[in-house]
C-alpha cells in the first residue's frame, strides 16, 4: 500500500476532473435539477477561512445532489465592480481592471485547489462588458416600467468613499464598506422604485419556508409596514388665526398609527429638513433660532433619529395649527428627532403616549394631557368621567405607551385605545367622514438609491439633453462602455474624463451629455444567478426558458451580513423580471443557508488589519485540501459562529490516513499494513462483523439526512463511527480469513464502497483516488449513485431508556429496540431495585424509546 499523499493526489485529480469536463452541466436532460449556489465573491485577493467554509458547504451540497441523480448547476463568478479596485488602482497607479482580473485569477486557482466542483464554462464576471451590458438593458426595462426615477432629496453621503449610499448600506449611521460616519446631502440621484413592491416583498416572506426565521424577521422589520392614518391639521396665519376657507396650502398632514390619541396632541412637530420650515419663520424673530437648529440637526444621523434616544432639541416656529378632532390650536415646533422621509415628515405630538414626545415636552415645558390610561392608573378614577379638564401637571415618570381606556377624549371617552383599537377605528372613521383624514399604510422601506459617483461600476445608460431632458440610451447602443484611459490617481473621474460624457442626443441629434454616475454594485449581484443559466447569451440577459428551467435556486449559501441588502434587492429584481414576462416564479432562492462568521481562536473577527487571518492556502500546503474541507465542516453547524483553532487539524489528517488504510485493507490491498492484530474469541469477532453490517445501514441513513439538513459536522461524526466499526472488524479478521469467505468478501466490498461514497462529497480527492486505485473502479465518484440503505437494518438495535421513580431520574438502561414491554419493565425494576425495595409499585408507565416511570410509595 502506498502512503496517503494529498500533495500528489489532489493536483492530479483536479486536472483529471477538468480534462473530463466533469462539472459542466448538460443543456438538457431528463434528470431532475438542483441549482446549488454560493454568493459570488468580491475579488479581494486571498481566500480566507470564511470563504473556504462557505464554498465547502456548497460543494458538499452540489456533489451530494449529483450523487442523488440530479443534474446539478453549480456555478461561480465574481462581483467584480467596486471601490477597493479603484483604491488599489490609485495606490499602484494602475487600472482597476488589472487588479480585479489578477485577483480573479488568484481566487480561481484557490478554488481549484480546494477541489470545488464549479462549472467554469458558466463563469460570470460583473465587470465584463458582456455582463454589464445586460445590467444596463435591465435598467432600461425598469425605466420603461416606471421603476426608475431621478429625484432630488436628502441622501446619505460617505465622505471617505466620495459617493452616495443606499439606506441599506448605512449601518448604524456608518458606511457599510469603510465605516465612516455618513452625512446627509441634498442631491439629485437615480432610484429604483423598490417601494412599489414593498407589500409583495413583505407578503412573500411567507413563501420562504426554507429561509432562516431571523433573516425573514430582519427583512420584515426593514420593510416596516405600519397601518395608520394621515390626519390633516390646518395652519393658522402668522397672527394665529385659522383661515375661514382653508386651501391646500394651509394643510399640513401627519402620519400617525395612534389616531386614538388625537385628543392628547398638545404640540406639533416638523422635521428640520421640511421645506415648510424656512417659509414659516422667514423674517420673524423665530428665524434665527429655528435655522440654527436646522443647521445643528444635520449632525444627528438618521439612525439616531429613528432610535430617538439622543438628546432632543427643538425650536418654536411662532406658528400654530388646528387639531381637526377638537379645533384646539397647538404650537408648531421643529424637532431633531423627526425624520424627514418617513410618513409626511410632520408629527402630531402626544407626550402622554409617546416617549420621545414626553421627553421633549418635559424639556421645553409643553403640556402633557393624559388621554389614555390603564384601569389601574391612580389618575383613572378622577379622569374617567372628565370631559374638559386639561391636566397639564401630570407627575408621571414616563410616557404611558401601553393600551388602555380613552379619557378626556370627547365622544370617544371610555373606548379602548391603542394601535388598531376601537377608539382608533372610530376616530379615523370620523376624520374620513369630514375629509380631514384617511386610512393609510406606511412602509419604512425607501426607494433604492442606485447612482454612485464612482468610476468602477456599471455606467447608467442615460443621456442629458438640453432640449429633450433625460433620455435613455437606445438599446442598440449598449453597452455604454467604461473608458479604459482614465487616470484615477490624478483624480480623474467619469465626469471629468475627456470624451466619455460627450455624445449626441438620440432623440434630437444635438450635442448632449452622457450620465457619468455608475450603478450601485448591488445591481450587479441582483441577477447574476439568472445569468448563470445562460451565460453566453448575446441577445438577452438570459433565455427565459433556461432561467425558468434551472431556477429558482434550490440551495443558496452566503453570509448573514446580506440578510437585508443583497437578498432584498435580489427578491425585488426577481419580481420585476417576472412582471416583465421573463421569469415564471416569485422568489429567487428556495432554501437559504446563512453561515455564521468564522472567528479566530480568541473569538475575534478575522481581518487583515488585525493580522489574524487564517489562510486556507497555508493549510492546504501542509495537510491538503481534503483535510481543510473536512475540518471546516467539522467546526460546527454552518449557521453558528465558529472559532477557528488549528489544533484539530492533525486529528482530521489522521482520520483521512485511517480511512486510506481501512479502505485498502477492506480491498485486500493493505499488505503489511493490514489492521489485523490477532483473532479474538469467536463471539467477539462475530459481534464486530454484525455490528459493522448494521452500522453501515444506520450511518448511510444518518449521513443522508444530515447532509440534507446541512448538518455536515454530524454527518462526519457518523462516518467516523462507521470507520470505528470497520476498524474493530478489521482488527478481528485477517485478510486471509476474509478473502476465503464469500460473506466476508461481500461485506468488505460493501463497506469499502460505502465509506468511500459517503466521504466523496466531503473529501473528493482522497475518495476518487481510493475508488480508482484501491477499489479498482473507473471514472470518478461524481455522479456515482449514492449508497442506499435498508431502513429495517438501519434501526438502532439498542435504545437507552431513562428509569424514573415518581418522575425523578434514577437510572438508565439499555434494551434491544424490539424488547417486549413486560421485559422492559422487569429490567427497569431491576435497575432501581434498591430504591423501590419495601415499597408498593402503584403504576408503571413505559414510553418506548424514552423512559419508564415507576410510581412506588
Ligand atoms: C401620534 C402618536 C401617539 C404616535 C402615540 C405614537 C404614539 P411607526 O409605528 O414606526 O410607523 N412618526 C410619524 N412620522 C414620523 C417621522 N417622520 N419622524 C418621527 N416620528 C414619526 O411609527 C409611527 C409613529 O411615529 C406615528 O404615530 C408618529 O407618532 C411617529 F402615543 O402619532 B405617532
Ligand atoms: Zn435632445
């Protein structure tokens, strides 16, 4: 037997797989399909352990599906546009494409060394014009459907990346990429109207049974549906008089989920960015303090405002509005906790019900009117019959936000209050009746800001013409190519590049200017998985028949950090392309596996700056790729965070060596290195053989079920148990004894084949080598049928039962699974004989497979 040498085996087999075109999936076949996909990486250079484990999960799933008889689509590509390439280009005074394509080559080699089963004929690289051309085409289709808009509004600006960001890319007030604090700027930008799909994106989460609950929850929260009402307040003139005949200009609308609290509104708030603010205070004594507040509010981030827990600031505008429910005049303030782009940017403040309003009222000494009380509130008895007394001097430690009964609320007094309560419904109905309010639904989700002021991205195919306005680039002129001669190091941009922007208007033919913003790279990653189904199409992004044939993706695998961003955008793209008639399904990813982070041994995130990145390459160089694969899989359940610790690697390497030797031994090819020691007593030997024969079925059943649930670590543990049983067996029977007996020969062959096949998706190199070299078979295990099992024999032959006395655990016993009840009870009594001695057994309960409970007194 030759020694296990991964460094010789692995490259040789990788080449053989490639030459055989093993992983190229046929265009058509009658086999059922499985589309296994891992999120395509950013070409950042070296592969790290997080990548390695993510792609290993996918590779096991893909290889397993293939052995189950599926046609498997398992592609890979690169999310190749983005800022790091630009930064690298500036640093090295070169071009982003150079850095990008070099890194792609490096990563591709790493993937090959890991033995991943990608169909490289289907590679998609986002910065290839053949690909980004279709991203532009999709943009034009979205535009035709009214899903593209260009508008001016306050947007998130990252000063360090020198570009705007989508809301989803601002994480706790900071840039998702570089962690700088994000500023607000008023800019004209391009948007995809994802809000048109807000309700469907929320509703269809219910279809996603194969998604982790926490991801669906995060998306639901992000979409943030609120049922409530718009309520119109009337603006008084500067003297404080309500207009006799209010016009549209006199109306300020608020969005509230708590119309039931309308009688408790004691002041009115505008967001600092509200266009109304400067108009209200112009030329008055309030102008200066209000405008100062507006200036200061720019420093309060959107997140701080949404959370509302920063120190609140406000300023009185000198103006009043009339509450439509009771005609009360309330003062209008500007407050820095009001968000400009939620609801209407104006709020009816109810300090007794809302914590933020409560704090604000306390700080600026504004009235707090109790209008909703719990029955046990000490104020309740004195207020429940009150109609007109405004209690401004409540001495509450905090706002009363819970549900309760309405008090001091005119005809609604005594009704239940709260979100979607009786009181709320009654008040909204009354407002609708008088035309002062309307039921509405608000979403927290905002339109997706897709324009970026960066070079290395997909150019937005639009043209600005002085006569015709903003017009689309005609389809036949796509792609709008990025110019290659750009000097980023010298500060050149698409906007300053000589030549790029110059064009003629496709409508009127006059000189015009090309749009110089590029698209958010998340637009590239929103449909790449569709392109894989038809990657070379030069007439369309993909042929609908091909996409519908392969999609939806059966198993998608990637990091939890994309829970909202990429996964939400992709769901949106899928729905729009469906509505364009190109897809016949609603959701792109049927099953989603979100892997937890791989942390270093001290629980720290691996990062270049910390210098704690563990590189798979170094470990491959020492132990081979199969050891890296099996070890990453063994670290723990994929969804959990995992601590990387090198200490376990030698153990895994040893296991592979043991497997190598066992399979050779079972095949009669171990020679001197047979595991046989000396024949034990015959009954011991027979037991070892019987156990192995049973284990073989049990383990196949368990490994199949485990891989299907992505429990790779327990699958490996089960294979190790089978290997242990094989070891005991091989130690008990000499190669000669086994060779002389047909029963042994059959068992040997079956177990050898089973071991090799079970391990094939996990450690594809060593198993292919064993398959060909030790077992003398041809071809590769990829596509060999997965081992079957006999459920009868797979049943555990012995089970452990808990023995309780009056519900308290006293002992554990092992019994054969098919032991009759009477014998089980006898065994149980015997196990606790001491404890029940002298007592009367009143009752015995037997729960098969779990416990026996003896009631003895
Ligand atoms: C009166 C009221 C009374 C409110 C009460 C709440 C409690 P969700 O559930 O998140 O949709 N609001 C509306 N627009 C706002 C804005 N642009 N900036 C800050 N706050 C805003 O929240 C809806 C509630 O948030 C609305 O209902 C409004 O305050 C506030 F006891 O109106 B409420
Ligand atoms: Zn024109």
